[in-house]
């Protein structure tokens, strides 16, 4: 038998639906604004009398044609894709190994090692010492300067350690009786049973890698290694005409520059927006498994 809701309960549900719908629209509108602006008529856009609420002002794809023809933008896009996959893979391997070690009981100096690792969550060496370290290791102006210094997140490792700790010890003991070593236990028992948490951590690493630009500013001088976000930053801040010279368009340079900014933002954010819905179902479950230890 289904219990009928009271009038006050129904009113509360309606209020929640309206409020959350309004918040969803407010959250979605900035993205729609950028999307509409990127395909709007540049002349109407530059007049300043535009209100992009429901549709773009006119229609053109010249800005996207430029984005996909521009050598620097496409080089940055390919670099960002490489940094995303390579960086996420390195980060996940290190997180797996660190979380597995911290989740085991009985090994020597477990508590001091855990405290040292936790210490890095709150204190770092600072930008200048980190830069000098990267330089002394010969990683300056190379892909390793992007992949290695930010390879491991202590927070993600602690979350995954908690998830591993929640797996029954009997499974590990049974595997060891059957002759399994630590790597077999980690990748064939621990990892499959912690898939929701792993999916969330992988998403954290992937989004962080895709959005990262600060390390590139510090460590890279070779423009051929720039990630897309650094190229986007230059476009948004400097509006350098060098980026627009390849457009081959009859549109006014300033108007085209404004549209290219919005088109580049769409190109930079779309990959993460496409991937996220496939991992969203793991998000809440993964965070709850990794954050609570009974």
C-alpha cells in the first residue's frame, strides 16, 4: 500500500522541484551563452545589443572552422589529450600502489609512513623549490614536467585506501592460500571490488589533467608542448592577432577574435562533458564507499 502524501509534503516537493529547476537553468545558462555566442553573427554580437537567452543571433561556423584549422589550437588539443591519458594512467598506477600499501595491516612503520603522506596534504615545498627540483632533474621544458610533479594526489590515495580497507580480509587470505601475490590481489580482487571509487578518482584525475595550465606556464617554453588550456589562456588574455592571421576570413578581426574565444572554450570543455555522463552513476556511490569506514 502506497502512503498518500500530505498537502504540506506535496507543497514542499513542488517547491524543491521549482528551486532545483531554477538552479539547473542558472548553471546551464553560462554554457548555453558561450555556445550561442560562438555561432552568432559577429556583427550583431559586436554591436552590444545582444541577449543570448534562447537562440544565437544569426548563425555562422567561421569561428569553428578557424579553430580546427589553426595549427596552434590543434597542437594544444592533441597535447592535452596526451597529457590526459598518460597523466591519468601514471596517477592511477601510483594511487593504486600507494593505497594498497596503506590499506595493509602489520607492515613495518605503517603509522609513521601514513603520517608523512598525510603531511603533504597540508604542506608543500613551495613553487620555487619545486621549480628548482624539476630543473635539477632535467625535466624542464619537457612532457615530464607536466606528468610527474602532479602525478599523485594524497587525497585520492587516502580515499582509495579507505575503499580497499573495507574489503573483507578473508578474500585476501583465500587468494594467498591459492598462491596469489600482492599484484594479483591488487588488480584482480581489490580493483574490481572498488570499481565505483576507482571511476570517481579516475574522473578527478582526468578533469584535473584536462583543465591544468599553471604547471605548463611555469615549466614549458616550447610552444609545441603547450596544452590546449594554455593556448586558450593566451587567446582569452592577449587576443593575439597571430592566432587570427590564419583564419583567411573577411570578417572584422576584432569580431572574429571574440567568436574564436567562445568557440575555443566549447572545444576545450566538450570532451569532459561527453565523458562525464558515463561515469556519473558511479560518482555518489564511489565517494560514499571511499569516504566511510566502519
